[in-house]
C-alpha cells in the first residue's frame, strides 16, 4: 500500500512540475500567456492530491487543515488560469498580477507540502 501511495505522490509532483514548468517557460520565454498545459498540470496535481487526502491505511492522522489550505490554493490557481484564459480568448493580454500570482501560488503550494508538518 505504501508503494502505491508513493506512486501517487510522484504523480502529484509531476503535476506540479508540469504546471510550474509551463508557467516558467511563459514567464521567462517572452510572451506571458496561459496555456492548456498549465490546466493539465493543475488537473494532474489536483486529482493526485485528492487521492493522497484519502486515508490509505496509515498509522497517523491526516492534517486536514493543511489539506484544506492546499485545496483552497489549488482552486485559486484554477480561477487565475480561467481568468487569464478568458482574457486571452477575447484578444486581451493576461493581467500581470494574475499571471505572476499563478507562479507564486504554485510555489507556495509546494512549499506548504514540504514545510508544514
């Protein structure tokens, strides 16, 4: 069971890497726009995170405050991606605060996972 949980943790990390990596490419590659790959990374990280939030026959209690905080941040990132994508479809540029907030919140979510015990 632990091996399966670790595989889901790996998938969760891959989702974060896809989200943050595609954001970083756009941030430091010239054009600042929202891509579908960011959506895919968010979906992968979110689904794997929800799977990790289920009790896997572990001996310790889950930190539901941490899980809830990370879920709220995930939803805010999703909202920012939706706002940016809607603006792009209308031909307008993605607002800088929205674009930068996506990257900041993605790193914040990873930092919470690592540092919050």
